[in-house]
C-alpha cells in the first residue's frame, strides 16, 4: 500500500487532476471502468509527464483499493448522477471504516447529502467537493469547494491545498508558477472547508449559476456592440481585451477577447460568426434557478440566463418567427465611444446584481439547510482557478471583511458607489436595446432587481388587495403594527373591516 490517494474516472478532468496530484509529490492509484483508457493514459503520461512514475495504474478495483494507504482517500471524477452511485456501490465492499470517498463531480447537492448519510451509516466518510476550472484548472490549479465531516477534511486538506490554485492572500492576484508542494509565502490556496454534507456541491452549483449569468451578460454586451454599433468581431474582441485591464478583469472577459478575435480556420472571416447560436447546458444553472424559486430568493438574473439559453435552443422556431413577428428597424448609433462606455457600465452593474443574487441565495440556503457559510472565504476560493475567477471577487471578500453580516452586496460602500456611477449608462443601454428590439434579458433582469430592491414601496399593496378579494388571504396595514392581519368583504366598502 504505497499510494497516498486513489482516483476513479479517467476522462479529461480525472486525468488532469491525477497529473496535478502526482506533480505535487503524491503517489496516486488510478482506475477506470474501461482498462484500455487507463493504459492509454499511462502510455501518454510516460511520454510527456515528468511525474508519471507516481501514477499507479490498476485494472481491478480490489487491488486498486488495497494499494492505497489508510485511511484511504479515493477521488471520484465520474459523470454526475447514477454513474456516481454505481461507482460508490462498486467501491464500498472493498473499503474499511474511516476510509474517505471524495466526489469531485458536478453532483446535485441533495444527492451528496443522501450519499454522505448512507456512507456514514457504513462507517465510510464522504466528501462532496466542487471542482471548478475546467480542464486547465484541474491540471494546474482548480478552485475546490469541499464539504463533509471536519475529520475527513483534515485528512484530505494537505493534498487539496497543494493542488488548488494559488492567489495572493491580500490582493487576491493569481500567483503564477506556484512551486508544486511548496507553500507560497503570502499565498492563499483556493480551497477551504465549506461545511457539512452537501454544502460544497451547493456552493459549486451557485458558482455555476453565477457563471451562466456572467456569460450571458458578456454575450449581451457583444451583441449590442455588434448590432447597435455595427462593429466586427475582432474590434469587439479588442474592447474586451481593454476591459480586461480594469475592474472587469476576469477569466471570462479574457477568453471572450480571444474568442472574438479568432479567425475561422477553414474559411474567411471570424470563427464566432460561424458558430451556431444554440446554447447547450448540463443543468447546474437550472438547478440554481430552481433552488432559488424553492427558497424564494429573488435570483431573477440567474434565471434569465437559464431562460436565455433555452430560448436560443429553439433555433428553427426563431427562424420561422423572425419572418412573422415584427420589431423595429435597428438604428445604428454614431456616438461609439459613449455607447461602449455605457455598455461597460451595464455589464458591471448587472454583474454586481448577479453576484448579489448568488450570495443572497447562499444566505437563504445556509439557514434552510443548516450550514454556516463564510462568504468572504467563498469569494476568495473563487478568486483563482475557477471559471468565474475575477479581480472583482476581491471586492466581495473585502465587503464581507468589512461587514460579515452584510445583507446584500449592493449595500457595501464600494458596490453602492459602482452602481450609483454606472446606473445612468446601464439604463441608457437597456433603453436602446428596447427601442431597437435587441434582446438583453440579463441586463434587464438585473436592472429590475436593482430597481425593485431599492424601492421602499412596491405595488404589492394592490397584490395583497387582490389576494384578499378573491381568497380572503388577508393583508397588513401601513398604519398598524406588522403581524396584524385584516380582511374586508370586497367589493362592499360599507361592510366593516375584520381584524383576523
Ligand atoms: C467549472 C464549470 C464546469 C462546467 C459546467 C458548465 O466550474 O469548471 O462550471 O463545471 O463548464 O459543466 O456546464 P454547462 O454550461 O454545460 O451547463
């Protein structure tokens, strides 16, 4: 038994995470359902990976498990859903008390809660760990969101800290070339204990919900520049490149700059113009929106991003509808620089709303599911390695450092100022989108959230009247203490008001 850890599932994420672990000086046993895949992986690693000798391949589960030092740590990187249960069930007969299974897939957090409970009853520890950063993140430093018992975490922690992305602990700037296995002075490793049972996968799910809206907002900015200003893809790409130097600096803005400037490798023009406009999705954004609905958290911008993908996917219907349903003729704007600046404002303000919604949702969830989440730390874990990594996240960590009980990110002085400064441009852009018939669901949903949240008074008075009218659902009065409920016999004003 000379493996420090084991890993099951050698698709790209699994392969890359195994190499990352081996690079940090750990012997890692690897197993895949199809042994041919294991052989191929080892073959290729021998040719190109210096740490390949630390990869220990196995073709049967029993010897794989026996090769791992106890308490055994076994990472699963298999498809979320039933494949995860099948793998766990196959492993269990070979495991002993105190062994730890770590699920690094994009599992639904309620599945993680169930699995943790089932395995605990068998004396086996279960860590559900969000893993973000795609293939490159897994290989060179992901953002990791683990949850389970503290004891299990203590056992996994050294490896997780070693392989995670590293950022400067104070500024949050990514630390490049972090030496494998060596702690970096002043460095923060992008992983922290999130909480018990499903908390880690929950936080990863919200990360993905935010990822969806972050991406949607960027797409809207691109679309408005293209349609309102008649800009070509590469020119828009340069704008993103420039934005990446400032407060919008982030992985998604950076890759957008690259994507937009990419020439079509098989013909003239830019590749982005040749990509079919139907968005795929594997479900994590939809889970976030559905959970927000369930908890009554106003995450309308996150939901708008999910709906925007759904609308994009009915391509044939849209093509038909475009011949039937009328819209205005788009009027190209001439004041290019001013419009680009306004689009930047719209993007930044909407992004703040999106994150405010994500954190507000996690706040509701921690009450509902009995967790104690550390929001400043979560923002710091997301600062490096993950898909939504951004300079902006440091401001969120700072906001929670200033006030750990912050009700809404928009109320933090930095963010309040950003919204105050950006809102004029944001409104102008949405007005232009509306008058020209250009869809901007993300920007508009975010603005509706902002305007709703900052309204001391909303028309829900009328709504309560309607509910009381047709269903005797009662209402409270502005001139009476909260918690006192009234009902009247609508529509007869002469009848007395009942105190219920
Ligand atoms: C990450 C990503 C990753 C992934 C999702 C999103 O954090 O590394 O979020 O988990 O890209 O699969 O997928 P869809 O867009 O396909 O839903």
